[in-house]
C-alpha cells in the first residue's frame, strides 16, 4: 500500500500522515472522508493513511497481542491455532504471517490462508484454491467472502490431517 500510495500521489506516506495530523481530525471515518474529498484519495488509500495516522493498523500494534486478544474466551482453541500455524509456516520460507484484529493472514505473493477463531469451539480456516469443488468438509467461503474461496471448520486438533494439509499445499502453490 505504501508503495502504491507514493506511485499514485507522488507523495510518501509521511506526507499524508502529517496532513491528517495537521487537520486535527481524530475519527477514522472523518479522516477517510477528508482525504477523499479534499485530496482525491481513493477509499483504500484514505483508509490506509487513516490507520497509519492513528497507529491503529495491525503493523502498529504488538503482533503477539493481536493473536492473544483473538483467543480471549476461546483459549481452548489456541493449541489448534499453534499447530495450524506451524503446519502452514512449514510449507515454505516465503510466507508472511500477518495477525490482524480478528484473524491471521498467511501470504506468499497473495493471501492463501486465513485463520480465524469463529466461535468458542471452532476455528475457521479460509483457503484460496482456484477451481476446487466444495464438499462435505471443504465448504464454500461463507463469511470470508472474496478473501477466500473455501472454508474448513476445525474444532479439534486431530482434524489437522493429511487431507487438510493437501488443501493448504494447493492454496500455497497457487499463491505465487
């Protein structure tokens, strides 16, 4: 985003953050509206700048704390997450792991997996696998929308089996 912002506007992120700070606007939506209407930024870039100006983006927060917060009240799922994270990380050394407020993204060139504690008893694993038919276990993306093509519901660690690992490998290999 930062590189794209510079390419589109000719100004670096720091410039835009200073504009927001000088404006005195504090509310996230108001910052977005201001940047869109007064500086012709697109929603995506305005949102990016607003998060950076308020230090409310995931990169500005403690990554470990973001994950810890996701599993508050869902602590029984954390060992499943830990095992799943290791399985995914072992797919290759070119994976970026990005915790967000409610999920963790796994990105190669593009996001290929998303892990989200969906309920107190279930983790949803979102996968992006092109042209893969859905089945009983490999469902359509559901609440993941366009971020993923499929979803696997995981309630117990034994569900991190060879079938699931095969789907993860497919998603990883397609994300180049």
